[in-house]
């Protein structure tokens, strides 16, 4: 309880001192460019491409790592089981990445109203 009082003795004055600074920042908001559907489409497309690319690379590395573990198992049942698990997890990861890609591209098409040629 004493420790909590010490924390509040520092936190409350610090918050009160920072209030004028935060209020001044709220008054002078910088103006930016407008956010259009084309910009949202570009952002979603960029994020989708990066996520799919990184995810596929990681999944392929997992599959290759599992294959290397399988080749070097030398008949050890636990090593073979671990290698098969790595390969299986890599395949599942690739499927999840592809599913996320489908969701992101569908969201992009719905935002821009080009899903099933609706916006054309």
C-alpha cells in the first residue's frame, strides 16, 4: 500500500504538469492528406503482399528444416517424429498464410467495391 502511495505521489503531479502540453498539442493538429478508398486499397495490398511473402518464406524454411532433420534422423524415432512434426507445421503454416492472403484480398476488393465486378 505504501508503494502505491509513492507511485501516485509521482504520477499525479507528472500528469498535471503534462496537461497543458497535451492541450496545446490538441489545438495545433497538423493537417494531412485525405484518406481515400484508393489509398486504403493500396495500404491493404501492400500489407497483404508483405504478410504473404514473409509467411511463405517462413513456411518454406520450416519445411526445409523438417526435411533436413528427417534426413539426419538416422532411424531415431523421436528425431523422425520431430522432423515430421516440423514438416506438418510448415505445411499448416503455409495454408494459414494463404488463408490470410485470401481474407486480405477479399477485404481489399470489398472496400473498393470491385468484388464480383460490382464497381466496374
